[in-house]
C-alpha cells in the first residue's frame, strides 16, 4: 500500500528526511516513532501529498503522489495531531461534507455517518456547531470523518492526544480491528506502549534517517538487547546520536 | 495497480454546498445570539456609505458651481484615477488575503490532504478573498456614483448597470492578483529578500520619476491658473489608454450617464469577459502550480535568524521610564513584536514620507509665489492626514493586540501581572509610540510650511489629544470587543469590533479637530479675505480636552472590566 523509495526532503538546505525507503503492505499496522524533529511529520506530509520529495518517490496504492496525487489521496484518510473542523458547521454537517468529498452515494453516506457517530459516541453533540467542542470531542469527530468513507490507508499523527483513557482503549481496539479488516494503518506516536501493543511493525526515525524497522524481535536483534520498546528506542536513537557526533 | 478507486465527486457542487451551509449557519448564529452585533455592523456600513454619499454629493455640487461639465474630460479623468486607485488597492488586498488563506491557513492544509482538487480549493479561497477585499469597494463605490447620478441627471439604467460594473470590475484585479500570488510563491527565487529589494528599488525609482513629472505638470497648471493642463493630464495617459481596465469602467459608466446604452454595454461586456478570462487563467495556474507552490513555500527553508535585543528596545524602555518595571516589560514586549514585523511599520513610514514630501513641495510652491495654495489650508490638511494616519495605524496594529493574545493569554495570566496592568501596558505602548510619530510628523511638516508658533503649539496639542484618545479607544475597545478565534490581524480589523472601533475613532478625531483646530484655520483663511482677529477661536480647547479625557477613561474602564471577567 505504501511504497517510499529513497526519499529525501530538504527544508532549504536542511535535510528533514534522508534517503528513506519504506514499504507497508495492505492490512498492516505500522507505528512510526522518533524524537521531536526526527522527520515523522514530514514523512506523513509526504505520504498525504501535502509536500513533495526533493528526490525519490512516494506511492500509495500504486499511485505516485507527485503525478497521480488526486487518485492516491482518494484512498487516504489523515488525522493530524491538531484536528481541523469548520467552526460554523455541526459535526454531522462536517461528516456529510467529508462523505460528499469522497463521492459517497447519499444512502451509503447516511448509513456510515450513523455508524461512525455510534462508534465514537458523538450522539450527544453531533448537531452542535463544532466551535463548542472540546479537544477530545474534536479529535473523535475528526476520527469519525476519517473513517466515514472507508479509507484504504489511515494515517494518524499522535491520535491519542486529548482523549480520555476509555476513548484511548476504544481507539486502540478500533485501530487493530481496522488493520485486521484490510485497512493499512500508519501511526505516528510518542506513546511507546501503544506502538508496542498494537503495531505489526515499528519504524524508528531520527535526524531524518530510518534507524530501525521491523517487528519487536527484529528491533531487539538490531539493538542486541532484550528489553521493552522504550529501552530499544532509547538504545537505537542513542547509538545513532553517538555515530552522528563522531 | 489493482486498487479500486472511489468515484470522483462533483467537487464544485460539494464546495458550493459547504459555502452555503457556512453562510447559513453563521447568519443563523448572528440572528440568534448576536443581533446587536449584526445590526451594528449593518449600521456602521450604512454610516460609511452615507458619509461617502454626502461627501460625493458635496464635491459634485462644487463641480456644478464651478461650471465643470459632468460628462466631460475632467470628470472622466477623475473617474479614471478613481478606478485605477481602487483597482490597485484590490490587487494588493486580494493578494494579501489570498496568500494567507492559500498558504498559511489550517483549512487549506486539511483540504490539500483530501482528494479536493487544487483548482477547487483555489476557487473557494478566491471567492472568500474577493468578497472580503471588495466589500469596501462596493460600499464606497456605489454611494459615489449614486451622488454623481443624482447631481448630473442620468437615465434609470445608469443605476441598474452600476452594481454590474462594480461587481465585474472586482473580478479582474482579484484574478490578476491571485495569478500573480501563485506564480510569485511558486517561482520566487530562494533569496527573496534581494528579489524584493530589487523590485522595491525599481518601483520606487519609477514612482519618483512619475511623481516628479506630475509635480512639474501641477506647477505649470498652477502658474497658468489652470489654463495649461496638458502636461498634468499627460502623466495619466496610461490610465486613459484603451487597454486599461479602469478606463473601460470610466467609458462604460460615462456612456451610461450620457444615455448611450450600447456605448455602456460594450465596456461592461469587456470588463466581464476579461475578468472571467483572467479568473479561468488564474484557476488553470492554480491547478498546475498550487500544490507545488505550497510545497515550495512550506519548505523553502528561510535561513535561521538569531534575534537579539536591539537599541530600539532600549529607546522604547527609556520613553516609558515613568512606568513601573512590570508594565515597562510588557510595553517592550509589544514593541519588540511590532518592530520584528516589517508589514506593521512599513506603511507608517510610507505615509509619513508622503506627507513630508507634500509639505516640502508646498514650501517650494510658496517660494515660487504661487498664491493658489494657502499654508493654513495645507497645514489643516496635514493635521487631518496625520490624525487619519493615526486612526488607521492604531486600528490596524493596536486594536487586534488583545485578540491576538487570546490563545496564549494564559501565559500572561499566570504571571504576577494584573490584567489591568496588561491593558495599561498596551495603552502606554500605543500612546507613547503614536505621540512620538505624530508629533514628529506634524511639527516637521508645519515647520516646513512656515506656520507661526501659535499654529505649531495648537497642532501639537490637538495631535496629543488625538493620539492619546485614539490609543485608549483602540486598547479599550480591543479588550471590550475581542475576536479570540481569529489569528489574522487584518481580519480582526475588518470584523465587527474593528469596524465599530474605526467608526468611533473617526468620529472622535472629527470632533476633536473640528472643535479645537478648525476655528483657528477658518479665522486665518477669513483674514486673507479681510476678516479680523478673534481670540474666541481657542474657546473650543477645554471642550476638546474634555472629549479627549472621556475617550481615555470610558473605553479603558470598559475594556478593563471586560478583561477582568474573561476566562481563558
């Protein structure tokens, strides 16, 4: 589903992503980890077609984001860390707008809106203007909108920020269920226990370079240690930092 | 490829529905919760339109009194200049608003990650930008031409065609500006600073040459008591050429005024067809370059700049040395934010320079014994110009300060500084800055004009009252009518609170200048005509000072009360 080949992205002279290659297959839940400023969000923006690589190519569902971006984006849903909603629309109107944008037939969109409303417990406020929503309510509405059109690829940047523990638990179950049903989930997070619990594979990025990628076992082999993800993450990034200073 | 793609939506329809829903919900909300706000907005717009109509009526009547033909070359030249000026303003205002909404708004980030096509996103943003930038054009344009029609006597269809002319004319500069904005962002060289410096120097040089020629033409026409206008009119040939859209407008409007319907319809068709063509070209450019332009803008990697304290900060701190340490820190913080944003102070410098150039030109005319100008009349104009400059500048820079603090107010809220102190800090920042700028401008220009010391002292006092009063109005009303959801200061200024503030500010300065300065100038103008001296011209000073005191106390008190009750 995701095919990133030798991608580098410069911000002026400064590299944000360097020679990144990564493949994620359909139905896989992939967690992308890295310290602040490591290149996670830039990679996500490249995946959504918001930015274009300085070199290399990014493909989603076989469509190159540079030449067939509209087709690729029709397969994608993106949940950013800072959710955007039209303040003067109700939650329901926002979901309807999203469904219309993805050309869903009216009956199917009505059915899906009902479904995601129940799934994310939006019933109580779905017909209020979104300007009155709290951060958690906004996050749930954005997630509902992201899933209303059955995307093939769900990209989520820090999806648990602002959610209460119950919502986080439900979200984790949902993400796993989505991946099991064939949707590719690309998750960028700082919450290592979520990555360890949910992800099929984990990628660790720092200073724009992919330092490690694979299952927990693969990462343990790479770090030559037998710890949890937090220990592995710290070991791999520390080693890379030491190499960079040499 | 193997993956089944969803069908493609009729995105034009989807975005139309979105806009309709947004407008409908906003209107419903305004009628339910903010009826006073809505009616005040309509009321202030009508007030501005009415005021423009009255001024237009007066000026067109002056033309009638001086036997200047309404449908002749002079009025045509004036309309050319008017349309050209309004068109140029539309180019800049649409371009600035569109740039912000296409490249920096969270909505476009959201839409660019969706399957929305680049040209549809562009069109949505374009319509909003044009509506935003042109309401002033329509509100000012319609009353001027209504006044023209009433005084000069025009057929009924002049009034019917007027909105069509104005709406059509909005499209062309707006689309041109949009296309230019996209191309500039996409293809601008990395070293933007040098690029804009070169462009700025070229434009400044061309403007200087043109202004010099206008000055020469003006001098010649004054010297011949208006008999030789050819040189002056010649400088405006570009605006009168058959390829200038502003001239199509003039031709059409004048033809309608002369009861020549076919002569009016042809330019109207020309305006609409060219406007629509330019819009299609802009949308096509957007389809081709918008996404790459966004990428270019976001990642062009402006080199990291290290900011230090500046000697100007120390000067500012010295200017407010009479305040306590905490308030001084707040004042310097506001000043630092102000000086680091060149768009904030560039306009002030531009207006100031224009005024000083005008005053120094007058000095040359005086030296040449050109009696047609009177230094008392010019100095009054300078006083009004300075006051309007202050009103516009403070509305633009000071009024949004509290609103812009909105989302990060908790930082200040947690510091050991009272909210009253925050307000006073902003007031002293505004008052000190505006006093220094306005007094420098008015005293320099009056000195250049050779005004006697009584005039200088009076102007210094009037400007002080206006500067302090307007500062308090802007800070007070800014706290009383904040817009915390908006992050773009230009949108805060044209919102409800900004409009009320602007109208109140204009009313205040008209009252103060009218009461304190106009009698003095009227006396001196009458003296030229043989009138005598009269000490009563200063009788309005206490009343003006009292109005100034009220303008400080009332808004600051209301603003402080409102700020104390706010929850962040």
